[in-house]
C-alpha cells in the first residue's frame, strides 16, 4: 500500500470529495483493478454513537437493496479496521475512526445542480429517469426524503451520453418498518429531517404516518419547478419562513426559461399539493401523465432512454389555494442554507403544525378553487411484466460484495412461466374488475414468497396495482393478521383506540367514493374497521372511541371487502397472503371475497405438507383451488442452471464451490441464499481471481434448512454477543415463544420478566442476516420454521416451558382480557399448564363463536376436549361441561339444531347435577333456545323459567337479562304478548342498570315490536326510535336494522307505504352487508308491505324468492307467512290451484309449529277477502278460519 494512504477493505482512500453532517465522501480506488470509486464513511464524534451508527446501517440497507440502472451502484459495505499497524495513525490524521462503517459506491462525474437545463426534452428526460428510480425504491417501501439536484448524480459515458443516478439515501424512511413505538411526537427530529427547500408539508410537520411515495413526489415537484424556472418555487429570509411557505403558501405561477407543455404547470401543482392524498399516488402515475404531454421539442443534449413508453399515472386532486400564513411570531433558526439537509426542532414543527391545521381545515371547508388541476388518467396495464431497462453494472469489480450479502435484494431467477401466470391473472382483474386468486404451492424453500413479493413489487413499480400484505404463522391469532393488514394500510400502529378511529375516519374521507362519501356511513365504516384493529375493551368508555359489534364472519368479511373496493376504485388491489395454510380465517375470507364484486387479485402461498396437518384448513384450501376463479401454480425446485445463476448473482464463487452449493441446495433457492449468508457471517470466504472460495479450514455444510438456520442464529449470537451471549439467546427464544410477529413492547416486558437484557443491535443483526424483517408493529422472523427451530433449542435446554409462562405474564400485563384468551391458552398449553389452559381455551372458543368464527370455535372446543382427555377429566367435570356448552351454543348460532338436540338433554342433566351455578343457568338457556328453534315453545318456556330462577343467585345480571330476553321471545312466538312484554321489561331494567348499550338496544326493540303488534303504535314508535339511537351508539348494525324494520312496520300500519318501503329498504341495505338470514326477514316484511299497498306483482316476486330461501336458514314458523302471502297473490290473479297449495302449506306449518303472530292473522284475513272477491266462498271460509284461530290465540293472552 502506498505510504500515507488509508485502507478501506479492498479500496484505498485518496482524498475527500465532500463532507456532510455525519459522513464524508472520499475518492478511492480498487487496489487490484485501479477502478476509481466513491466511499462514504461515517466520521466525527457521531461515528461512535449508536443512534448514528444505526442510521448509517439503515442507509446501507436501503441503497444496497435497490438494484436499478438509475440508482447509484453500491459495491460493498464494511467497517474501517486497523489491520496495518500504521493504519490507526493515518486514520487519526484524517479524522477517521476505527470501526466506522463505510459504503463503497460508483463514482460520479457531478450532480444535476451543476447542469443547466436548456430545453423541455432535457427536463422531461431527467424527470422520467428520477421517477423510474423512485418507482423502484417506493415499490420496496423506501422513501428517499431528501430528493434534490445535489442527490441526482450524473456519469458521462465514453460516447458522451449522460446517465443519471439517484443517490444519498441517508435519511430515507422505510415505510412500515418498526413504527409501533413511535407516537405522534416521538423522534420528531428524525421524522422532520430533510432539506427545507424541497421538503413536503408532512415532512416538515413530522407527520410520519402520512409519509409515502407522494412525499418524494412533492420534492420532485419543487425540483421540476426549479429546473424550468431556474429558481426554487419558494424563497424566504429564513428557514422557518421557507418551511411556512411549503406548509401553507400556494405554488407560485410557473415562469419557465424555455417553452414547456401547457399542462406541465398543472402537473407540478399536483405534485406539490399541500395534502398528500391529492398528489400523484405513485411515481408511475406522475411519469404516465408526463409522457402524455404533446410537445414538439427535439433539442436534447443526451439520448432519451426507451423507458418512457412503459410509464403510467394517477388521479389529480384539487389544488389548495389558501391564505398567506404569517411567520413573524414563529421561532427562527440560524442562517442555514435552505438546500442543506437538517433536522427541524420540535418547537418549530409544533408551531407550524398549529397554523397549518387551521389553514387545512379552512381549505377543506371551502369550494375547490377554479383553475385547479383536474383528474389525470391512471397508467394502462402493461401487457408484459418484463422491465425494458435491465440493470447493467457500471464496472465489474472482483473481491467485493461480501458486506452486501443479506442487505442486497435476492434476485428472482428463472420462474418465467410462473411470472407469466401471475401477470396474466392480474391483467384479468384489470380488465374484468372481478376478484381472482392464485395459489402458489410447494414445499418450504422453493421460492413461493419470492414470487409473490416479485409480483407485489413489480405491480407497485409500474402502477398496475395497490398492494397489501399479510404474513401468517403457525401460532398466529386468527384475527391478528387482518388487524395487522388494516393497521398497516391506515398506519395506526402505536395509536390508542380513539386515535385509531379518528385516523381511519380521516383516511376514508380521502377515498371519497361510494359509501365513504357519506359522512354517517363513513363513520360507521370507521367504527367497524377500528374494531378489527382494536376490539372494544371490556368496560370501555367514550375515551376509548365508539364501540362496534360484529355478529358474524360475513359482516367482518364484508367490512374488509368494502375497503378493498374503495382502495381499488382506480386500480386493482393485490393482496398477498403468505403461509395461508396456517390461516383458516383468511381462507374463509378469500372464499367470501371471490364471490363479491371487488377488483382484487389474491396471491396465496401455501405448503400442502403443513395444510395436511389441519384437516379443516386442508379441506378449505382444496375447495378454494377447485373454483374456476382460482389458479393453482405448483412451484417446483429450481433447475441446476437457474440455481447456478442465483448463486452467481448473490455472490460470485469459484466454479467448484458454486457447484457444491448447487448440489447441496438441491433446487431450493432459500437454502442456497442462507448458506452463502452463513459463510459470510463466519468470515470463511476469501477472494480469488475466479471468485470467492472457502478458506482452507474445513467448513461443514448443513444437511437441512433447519440445521442451517441454527448455524446462522449461532453465528449472529456470537457476533452480537457484547458480553451478553446468554441473554441474547434467551431473548431470541422468548421472541420465538411470543410468535411469528414480535411486538417490541411485548418483547421488552417478557425479557424483563425473564431477567435478560439483549444487545440493542440484536434485531438489526438478524435483519442484516436475512433471518428477520422489519414490519409495522416491530419485527418478524422471515420463516416460521426458523422460529420453531429456536423453540426446539429452548426445549432441549429445558427453558421452553418457563418462556411460555413469561409470555402469559406479559400478555396479561399489557392487554385487556378480551384480547388475551387465545394467547393465554396457547402459551399455557405450550408451558404444560394443561389445567390452567382450560378456562382461557373455553373463553377463547366462546369468543370465537360470538365473533362468528365457527370453524375456529370448533377447533378450540376440540382442543379443550383433547386437553380434558389428557387430564383424565370425566364428563361430570366442570371444564368438560363448559366445553360442551360452548359447542352447543355455537352450533345453535349456525342453525345446527338437529346436531345439538341429541347431546343437549344429556348435557343439561349432567350440568344440573354436577355443574356450577353458572353452567346450570347456561345449559338451561341453551336448551330453551334449542327447543324454541324446534317449535317446541312450551318446553322452551319451562327451561327458561328454571334458568331465571337459578340466575337470581349469580353475581352477574347478564345471564339473568339474557334468560328474560329469550323467555320473552318464546312467549311472543306463542302469541302471549303480555308475558313476553313482562320479561322484556325485566331485561330492560337490568340493561339500564348495568349500562349495557347493546342489550338495552335489543330489549327496547323487542318490546317495541310487541307493542306494534298490539296496535299501540305511538309507544311502539318511541321505543323503536330509542332502540335505533342506542344501537347506533353501541355500533350494532343488526339491532339498528331491526329498529328500522320496526319503524317501517309502524308506518305500514298507518298506511304510509312510501315511508314504510324506504325504511324497509334501509334495513335491507344494512343487513345485506353481512346477514344472510336477516335479509330474508326484511324481505318478508317488505313483501307484506307491498301486498298491503296493493302492489301484488312485486309482492308475489318477493314471496316466491322467500319460499326458496327460507328453508335454507331453518325458519319454520315464518314459512306460514310466506305461504299465506302467496295465497293472497294467487287469489288476486284467480289461480285456484296455486291458492289451494299455498293455503294448505300455511295450515300445515301452523299446526306443526304452533305459531301465533299478528302478521299471520292479517295475511289469512286478507286472503279470505281476496278469495271472496273472486267468488271462492269455501276457500274464503278456510282462510278466515286460520285468521280466527290466530286472533283467538292472540286475544286470549290476558
């Protein structure tokens, strides 16, 4: 090495080129090849500070993961060392520190700042090049946050052409990476960092939840303005005033130095809209709009690339035109250059935020300004997925790249036919607007997830789709994945329930389509989505945000589908569901969504071997694959040639070693990639002229992925020990016990309870090694088998049981009981605490049933029974009784009464003799429901009367109120209204006393319905309106729809047909979102309304539909009303045969069920009148007898 020069890996530092806030850029050369490069080195006191080291590593991860012809190429990443005895002295003289991280990159000839634009074609070319680079970065969730001319480098080729490169990702923002622990004001300095002359309003204000591609596009708008005008859009005397302009001032009129297209100014205004939701959503959207401009300009100083024809674009919202914001009273900064990056102090950010909020609100309330930009077309769907510009290396350097393994994106090789299928299916969703699904199946390690990830990134990059991702794990909570998906989309991680609701409401308003455009419906949607992310806690108050109650999985599914429909209004949505073989709920959702009118392509990755272990998941997956709108793609092992290509792209090896890797990988790309990573971690690779080879020492190649992961984890623990080797290992085992996703808050608590303190950089080391990934809530293991390997190691060491006990303590300390039953049960079972697991298992099963997750409820009940068997519990044991009660309850909820009846009598007998008081009451209540559903009203009443007697001895009034409600309903079905109202009023008293809004709304509605049937319309209407108000407060659509139906019935009784129709249809609309059964009830009442209004054709159509659908839902007594309605319609058109069939069916049904309802009396009476009108005396008399029997039964109530 030349005397006085500093060694930096395989490079030799020559002289500094520039200095920033925490790093210097040096000119260096590759020692072996003499190729000049740029090396960015962390310098100064900050080089030893953990915060800045992590920031530098984040930049290294960001830029190394981006492989694009217009993003500066990274050659290597490493740390300065003192291998040479004189190295330390030379570094000290150059103000460099041993151990400082560095990045070696391609050396540029200059920056865009140094070039003067002379024509529109030049500007257009630069903008399209930058947009291409941004699209690539954004598709990988990287937001640059410091886009400006200084960070656009150029390189002159041998023939004089100019290539532009996006550089300096020093303050880039990884969207969705570890945001759980930030609150609205934490890390303000880092979140408000940037160059003031180019910062977006949300960046200045530190509103990191609003960061996205549009944040960089705002900066691009500033830069585009400057390129054509020769000056920045805003100028001011100080930095605060400048930032104030970005936050609140209109974009000044464009004053170009040369001719530009007329639409260019509107394009810039779209980019620079103050509100993120009104800008272009994607770089591809902005590029597509740009290439549409018709303009004759051939004066260009460099060749325009062929990428322009592939671009596409977005919808342009209205531009803000607001008042000037005063800045005299704001805090001021020093005389910092507005083009230099800086961190904005919290005091400045907060002051600007207060004023900006007022300005934004004023603009939202005003009309859209005249002359604002209109809407732009979105990109056309590319017929081919292939990129027109492939990455070309600036130079080929040997012996570099070891430091990038684990940082650089793993290339997807071959798989052309698989990619063709995925792209074709997305194209079909584009053209047809209907949901489709692709199932990528195959064993672990074949690259299923890599294919799904490729599609999501490519579709995002070219503007072909919006993208949502969900990762599942073997031990995942069935609803946690949906929660994670929604929290990611709305960026609500770290927010409490009330703030989550507020953010969702705001974001739904930005969609501004369909139901979201209606403020009342938007609020209702926000409540439902908030409930999916943050279930209403027990004892919730107003500070927890408005509650919501789901009554079925359909309602939950429908809520998510409506959101997907809104997201996909302008371009389809790709939903990637990873490891779906562990997600029965997800499989059910996909099946539901495929039948909905929603433009979504579902991409599911599944392992048939894992699904086979869960009979239910296996059958669900098989049913899904059998559909016409689902395409199954088998992902086979890679061919040797493809595997060879993969290895060479990750790291160039000597041919012989490359063949060893290919042979050992056996076509599994995951194995090959992790094996290379393992060797890099162990520092056992050395450079040769033919590529890297292993050191002379013997290196064992693991025989399986599991062994390989164990080896890699061991190496991470060794490298990151920091004297805490034991603590780090235990901490990772605890993370594995928590589950596939690791919340920092949970991990911190469980580690503290276990008495261990992991190294702060441990997770970063896992991410760099490809063993973990950063996510919105914290981090996750890249593969669940990796997590299972850690659990296996903990079990071998005898620590696993204790780990799971610590997990129980952590979830109990952090969360409300409502959200811990499932997790407590899982951890207790894993800890071997079988008896302690029975209670949370039972509660989790019951909770799943109440949420409509019948399959999950049954799975948990079966697990409860299996655990009871392991404990040797007899059928008389209390836990066994509770398990059976849960089974019966959810089977009744899903119309499986016939399956329940046989086992229920025995269960009640056992419960009454051996069960607890609560189990006695519950068993009698379930028996009462089952008997009523079977039409055995007297037996139902007997069971429920006994339940009420026993419930008086319980501490809780809820069981008592439930028994009163059910008994009241049984009496009403029998036509004994006075008794029914008595029990409804008793339940009402309990609900008012306890503050149970859900129960209160239900009891009010039921009581009002009986009064309506008795003709006491004024009081019935008052109760129905109160029920409607309470239902809306409680967030229950079912009861809200019931109240509307009752009001419609009252309007019908008063002869106000239009009002009745409108309210019935409003109720039907509510029910149609989620409830199949109740839709038929609403249609029955609407059919009766149409009949009473004299609209016989419409009434007959509705009755005929119900004749088909009612039997599917187990309604027996209500079929009498359908048949009597059809008899009325047959009499109107004088069809005697149809009349006889309908009346006989009604008579038989009433005899079978003993139904006594006012509607039946009125319908039979009307059938008799219509029969009389056509001269059918005998038929009229038969109908009248049915009416008389109903009136006698109802009148004898007393």
